C-alpha cells in the first residue's frame, strides 16, 4: 500500500487525534455548561398557521434573525430552504492554545402537497429546523492535543427562542 505525500499530514492528524485521550473533563471551563460533545442536534420550530403559506416572510425572518445574532451567511439556497453560516469564533473567547467556533444551519420543512402538485415552498412551511454545531481545539506548536465536536446548547436555545417568538406557534 502506498501513501501519497499529500495524504501524510492527514494521516498524522488522525493519529494525533486517536492518540489523544478525549474526555469531557478536558473541555475548558467556560464551555463546560454550554458545549455538548457528539453529533449536533436539530431543534424544530412548528410554524404558526397564519405564516405557513408565507414562505418569503418566514425565510426573511429566519435569515434576519441569524444575522441579528452575529452570524454571517456562508451558504444559502432559498429554493430548498437551507442556509448555513460561516464559523463564528467570537461566541466564547478562550485563553491559551484553545479555540472555539460555532456554525448555525437552518433547514425549512415544507408542508406535504397534494397529488400532482409541486413540493417545496409553494406548499408552505411546516417547520424551521435549527442546528448550532461547535468545535473546540487545543493546539501546541501546530499539533492538535485535544479536539471536540458537538453543539453549543446556549446558542441553539437562544436562536430557537428568538425564531420561535417570531414564527412559532404560541
């Protein structure tokens, strides 16, 4: 088996990550109460009945709310109802060699449509799904000592409450 020289840094990174003991006690103090390790979760907000048929208003409200929470849009596909932000490193600032970043994703779930009609925004919005993925890294001299993936439950809950107050059921 041959390993191309371009894949050697990736192999080294994977070996470094595998050799590192990852446990929740290694997470920096300021993140212990807000960061959850593992796969990021999606939270769903059912859209109010009076807004279900107003896709444009729902879309603009969701995007504006994300921007108001100091996240910048990286990818946006209005037709499919999906947007993702750039990584935000300013949510929590850590000292030393630790870094933390959060990325928001939003996905609209459309109402089912009748036989023969088109699915998607034309049918109306049923739910807004939110995710707040996060990553923590501790590096020394260019080497990763600790790395965690998960989600920021504080950012997720704040954004959830903000969008729910504007679009959600009461």
